[in-house]
C-alpha cells in the first residue's frame, strides 16, 4: 500500500452522501468521479463513496462493471445478522453487495436517532465480523468544546467504541473525528486544532490497543471540508484523510478534494 512517506498510512477520502441522490443521480456522480480521477490519484489516496441504501446496488454495479478502484461504503447498519427487525439492514447483506466500509456512529445517528456508545460498539463488532471495515465517528458539541470537554468526550466515545475489539482490527479500521459544530455549518476546526485532537485520539488508541495499532489506524477529519481548505487539513501530520459530506455530492468538487495538493 502506497502511504504517506513518514507515517506509512494511506490517506482515505470518503464521501458521505447522507440522504441525497436517487440511485440514478448516484450512478451519474460515481461515473463522473471516475472520469475526473486518474490511476495516480487512486495510488496516492484511497477513495470511498457512501451512498444512501437505495443507491448501494447501483453504485456497486458501476464500480464492478468499470473495475473502478473506488471503495463502496454504507452509512449505517444494524448489528444483528437477520431476524424480525423491520426496516434494518444486516452486515452480511451489505458485505454481499460489495460494501467494504460502513460509517458507524455518525453524529447524526447519535443525535437524531439516539445511538449510544454501546450501540456503536455493537455495530463496530458486527461490521468486522462480516469482513468489512468500520469508519467510526466521534466528536464534541460546541457546548462541550467551549467547556473544555473535547478530549473527555472523544475519549469516552473511542474507548466505548473500541471495547472488545482485537488490536489487529483496530489497526485496520478508520476513525473519523468530526466536531459536531463543524458539520454542514461552513465552520471548521482549525487544522492545528483538528490535528491536536486527532493526536489525542491516537494516544488513546495506543493506551487501549497498543503502539502498533495506534501508528497504523487511519484517523480522518470531518466537518465542512471543501476544495479550498483540504490542503491545509491534509498538511497536518496526524490527519489521514477526510469524511466529506456536502462537498462530496458533486463529482467535480469531490475530485478536487481527492487531489488536494
Ligand atoms: P459536511 O459533513 O462535510 O457537510 O460538514 C461531514 C459529515 O457529516 O460527515
């Protein structure tokens, strides 16, 4: 795996399309994205798109038909494999669709749909069990930041999320640090602040899983990442990529983020 010369970690840019794009729109976006990106771009950085559930199959078909080196991610999952859980989708169902990443514990899931740290942990375990990789999100609210509680909040979320996870799995996963006040607001953490918090998360991972997994785990920043600010964010040594919402919806904009420098 080609990675950052110093850290050995390959940056990962993931587009979280949230509840946007019908499957027809999604097909167009992923096709356009593939026209904009070159083999060199994929070599330098892993590219993942996370469409809504109804678009997963269509996007997977495009990726497979054109043999695109674009990873397919889901935005959520339930932890049970099957059963009477109306409206839910299981990890094996996603894995069978060619999904390789699953966003777990996004702040919108936590805040709007009541996901707890314990539920996030069950999902992380279930995603691994099905052979996929979780992108586990954490982040503080504005009130928590202003009260100086950022590190405590993020520690709690990471510690709970990683509970019982094998250190080798920890090394292979992705963590996304997303300050809630920066999501969709146009405000983002300064690159230095984001780097500091991500450094704190890495230290915490070292304490929980060991130095090697901490050095290997990729930690993204998320929250109002745009073509205009991505280079400064990616210049930070602890930051291994971005989880991008609004600016991933258009192929041109997301392609600019993927080729940040
Ligand atoms: P944003 O969303 O880029 O629109 O701020 C990021 C996210 O919620 O993952």
